[in-house]
């Protein structure tokens, strides 16, 4: 957590920005001196401070993952690449749908996507949305333009047009609550402004910050706006993987089994309005997922 630390020496006060983090079994601290008063541009200083921390703590490993992944990918025959893409699509579709309440198992999702076998005694909505997500994933994978509101609305329509046609491709016109979360999404009357600001932020920052941080922030910021009646999590995870693929980083699948830490990191970032909480969770999970690429 980033906090302001006050130190009194004699009659003077000195302020520091401090961030505690765990490394192995010990707790470490990174600090920077702010001055005798708290600066007015504190938020800007915080962002710079955390970017320096990310660079020291995570980005060297993440860049190595990218380099070794791409080196291996270039050596793979075309058929092997296609198989890897399909394997990821199966796992990603299973986990992202399961996180949102789907009853399909991984094997059922694999049979459905790979062999066209529809599972018996399962919700037809779950089946249709798994198929739609598979199609959307491949659509995103081949998409050559950049993120835009029109693209995201189209992706949302593709995801839900066969199950929830009345809301597919449309922003919500009502308030929403997130089950078991302390975070309350913005009012629907704020959505136009927030979406405009989101894409303006993306356009301004896409070439300034590290792509894996960008992917994490795209996910966090978009799902925090929560512009749709349903499908916000799935679309934000599609957007996340679009960014990773665009900048030639391996795509990221959040396992259903890790959903509790994922939800906790999202909620804490949203409630505290501290992006770095989710970004750090993302970095750690990303490195854990691809740690084999750090051994080569």
C-alpha cells in the first residue's frame, strides 16, 4: 500500500512516500522524500513512484517472458501455433465464463469448442454464450485496428446477441450493483462521459506505459465503469488480451480457481481508488503463469 509517512525531527516535519511489499518471506519498503510539505501534484508523484517500483520489481522478468515467448513462437510450425491458439481459447472461454457463473466444465467446454459436442443437461444459455465467446475470442485475435468504443460495443453484441438480445451491444440505462462487492458502479447518466474519458486515456497512454500495465489498467478501468447490464467482466478480459497480443506479450487467462484473489484485488482497487493494487496482483499472477519462460 502507498502511504504518506510523516517524520518529526526537532520542530520540523518531513514527508515521505512509502510502499511496503512482500518479497519471499520478508516485508520490504520503497520510499521517496516528498519535502517539508505535501506536494500539490501528489497523484502525479505517486504514479511516477509506482512506475519506478514496477520497473525494479516486475518488468525485467515480464520483458524476459515476452522475449522468450516470442522466440519460441517464431520457431513453432503453423499447425502448432493454431493448436496453441485453440488450446488457449478453450481454457480462456472456460475460465472467463465460469467466473461469471457458467456451469460448463473444462472438458465440456473443450468438447463443445473443439468437437462441436453439446453437453447434455446443461443450460442452453451457458452453451450458447460459450460458443459466442469462442467466436469473439477468434474475432479479437484477428482484429487489426485499435481499441475503440465501436469495437467494444460490437464485441459485446457478438457475445450476447443469441442469449440476451435486448442488451447486446448497448450501454445500460439503469443503475447496477455487483453481488457481494462493496464497490458501487457509476450511475448510468455518467457513462457517456466516463467512456469518452476512458478511450481518451487509452489513446494518450498506450505508447507511454508498459504494455502489461496497460492491459491491467484497461481491464480495471473498463470494468470499474461497468457500462453494460451484463458481460462487463468478460468484455474487459477480452480487451485485456487484445492489448497483450497487440504488443506481442503472451495472453493471460485468469483461472476460475483464483477468482477470490482476483475479485479482492479488483474490489480493493475500486473502493480505495488505487490502481496499483490490481496492477501488482496482475503482475504477480502474470509472472507466475509464465515462470517457465524465466528459466530459459
